[in-house]
């Protein structure tokens, strides 16, 4: 099963699909959790690319703000308007989810190409990506408290913390299911 997955994902067009979805997903995830910001700088830029770390970055490295959302230990400034907060655990989570979403998209694209489909049956393989996309908004729980009220939001916040593990599980199951269906020739 792994050999089949690798043989598909290493083909140029399917690899490019996976790579594009991977990068786009990471950018969307980081923007959703507030770690990728498009803004003007308060201080003058001395170079196009600048990296700054907090002095106490060692203490902040694994500090959680909420379930599956970690403190930034520094920032990368790109040009005058882009700021990327550095949080190693958030980058790892975004990369794992991005890899799984990209792999699912690449396998779905393979199935579309193999069957010559333009919709229909192959769309089922994309269902596992929905929780992964939703998990990017884990940071919004404090906003929900203001909008929905404390009691309803407490229930939602408890459920929300399960979205990232649920996303990972569903994406892996979707990936395994897609590869098995390709192996057996059923779609």
C-alpha cells in the first residue's frame, strides 16, 4: 500500500498538486491562528527579510495558549507588510495537516485522471479534508465567548479541542481508504 502511494505521489503532476495544496494549507492555517499577518511595520525595515527572537524563547517554546495553539517565540518580517510569528509546534501541526490534505488531494486528482471524471465519484475522497480545514480556526474560541456567551462557548471550546486530532485521524483514514480503492480498482 505504501509503495502504491509513493509511486503515485512521486509522479510530477501529482507531486505538484500535493505541494501546492501543502503550501496553501500551511499559509491558510497560520493566517487562521493569527501567526501570519499582513500589516505595516511599526519600526523601519533594515532589510527585506528580518528574523527576531524573543529573549525568553526557551520558556515559550512549548507554552500553549489553548489546545493545539502555541505561543510564538519570534517573528519573521518579510518586506514591509508580512509578519510570520514563529511557533515550532504550530508549524509542525500545520505541516502534518498540510501533508495529509495535499496527499488526499493528489490521490483524488489521480483518481479523477485515471477515470476521466470531472466530478461525481472522486469527490468522496475529499470529505476527510473538511475537519482539517475547520481546525485552522481553533484560535477563535475567545471571540466565540464574546459572541455566543459563556455557557454555549464552554461546550464548543471543549469540542473544538478535538478537531485537530479528529482531522488527522480522518485524513489518514481517507488516505488509506483512497489507496486501498486504487489497489482494488474500485472507485
